[in-house]
């Protein structure tokens, strides 16, 4: 078609009329993507037992879901997987941010997988919502492991109460074991309560420490050291070898002051370098010896039984709290009473009694 700008005065320039534009940049933008239908419980269980990673991931997503019908479904899957679980070494790994957890898990993981088998890396990070997406278990942090066909890396369930996050990780362990993962690492940041939760779901608890900070022993809570079955001092490379050995000696003498452990195992202190891959075999040799020791003296089974009992009560606690706080009438009553308490018009105890009284009288209504 002839265009006004094709006048001779614009010689050298030829303008064509444009093509008709579609009504929208993306005609499908308004349409909702279709969700894949959920597999049935038998399909999921069969897939998990076959070691199908997609099915395992979908089941873990159900475990993590907040929807009540997902919860019920997940419980059914877990129940069916339970007889196939338990046959793994569960290892908790903790250390402050920057201690080298992800670097170490990357090399520890490859070391473990050299003997065959499969490895699942899970995490407990109750703060993950604050940091917008989990920092722990993030695949990019474990570069080599994330490309390994026999490694399954799952970030921390997104934030909720620590009890809720920990329960989900505990249930994920069952699913992973049923899928044939015979090594489970559970990672956590060593700064709060989460290591107690991890300790209650693992067989061996590894504490990663750093040397040269001048406050090796003061910086960590005694409770965390008491839980450790092994303390490893990372970054023992280059100029840091001397300080690392010094820290090792300090930790060793500090451990002498602790009461004997329930297992009868004497926690060991080792130096290594995750980055330069030095001393890795020694760390795993210690862990192997621990497992031989506790399997031989019966502590391994005893601890697992106790952990199962602990999780039964944790689960009851969590469900009771949820049932209470999810009740909209209770919620309204709580808010009213809170105002009264803040205004000093009602005592905390009277307010608590009022709400609980209402709840107990009406708990069967829902
Ligand atoms: P995380 O926060 O505990 O997971 O720690 P990272 O694994 O992310 O490590 C924190 C920093 O320490 C990174 O810059 C690593 O490269 C470094 N790092 C980790 N392990 C070693 C080590 O063995 N030697 C040295 N020199 N640096 C290390």
C-alpha cells in the first residue's frame, strides 16, 4: 500500500504499512494454568517405593502443604511408607552461617555416595520466610551434589512454628527412606532452637566449628556442644591450620568436663577443610565408627524408639495448638481478652481461663 512518507522528498526511505497487532501481548495471559491432578495415595506410594523422584517431590509438597485435605492425604502416604522406612543413617549437621555447611555437605555427600546408595539432604530453617525463600538446602549452594543423580536436595519447609517445620522434615525423612535413600543429612543453622529439633530426629549430630575467632568456646551454647557426637573444625587450611589445631585442643579439653554421654560414645574433635577437601575421609571414618559402636551396644535402636515417642507427643501438641488457634471464635475471643489484659482491666490468668473455658465448652462443635 502506498504510504504518505513514500513521497519523493523522502527518497531513500520506504515505509511499509505495519501488520495488524493481536489484541493482547499474550492471549493466554488471563487463562489459569491447569493444575496437574493429584496422584492417588496408592499411585504415590508405589512411585515412592520405586524411587521415582517426581513422585517423592510431590509427596513432600503434600507434607509441606497447609491445606487440611493435603495433610490427611500426606498422612495416609506416610503411614503406608512407614514399614519401608528406618533403614538409613540420619545425620544432623549444624554450624553458624559461614561455618561452611554447604561447602562441607557438598564434599561429604560425594564422599558418602562413592560407596553407592542414595543421599537426601533436608534442612530445618524456621526463619526461611523472613529471608524470602530458604537459605538452607538451596541447590545452588551444593553445586556438585545437586548434579548427582543419587542425591535429593530439598530446602527447608517454609516458615511456620519450629515444631511445624520440624514435623514436616521428620515426615519427609520417612518418605525419603521409603524411596531408598540410605543416607539422610539434616542441616540447620546453629543459632537457635532448631538444633534441638534436628537432634531429636537424627542418629548422629555433627557440629561444624571455626577456629581463630578468639571465642571458640564462649561463642557456642553449652547445650549444643553437649548434643554433638562429633565436633569438626572447618577451614583447617593455609594459615588457619595452627589456629584450627589450637581450637581442636580447646574443644577436646572442654569435652572432658562434660558428663558421659548416654550412648557411651566419646565425642571426637577433628580438623578438616571442606573447601580443599582435606581430612574428609577421617571425618567419615569417625561417623562410621560411631554407627558401629551404637549398633553394637543397642543405643541406636533405643534412641530411635525414644525419638518416635517424642514425635508422637510433638505431633499431638502441634495438632492441639492448631485446633485451638485455628478456631475463629477463639481467635476473636483472644483478641478481646488481649485488649483487656493490655489495658490492665483483666489479669492474664483470668483472660486465659475465659478463652480456654469457651474452647473446652465448644470444642466439639467444630
Ligand atoms: P554456610 O553458611 O555454613 O553454608 O557456609 P558456606 O559453605 O557457604 O561457606 C562460607 C564461606 O566459607 C564460603 O565463602 C566458602 O567458600 C568458605 N569456606 C567453606 N569451607 C571452607 C574451607 O574449608 N576453607 C576455606 N578457606 N574456606 C571455606
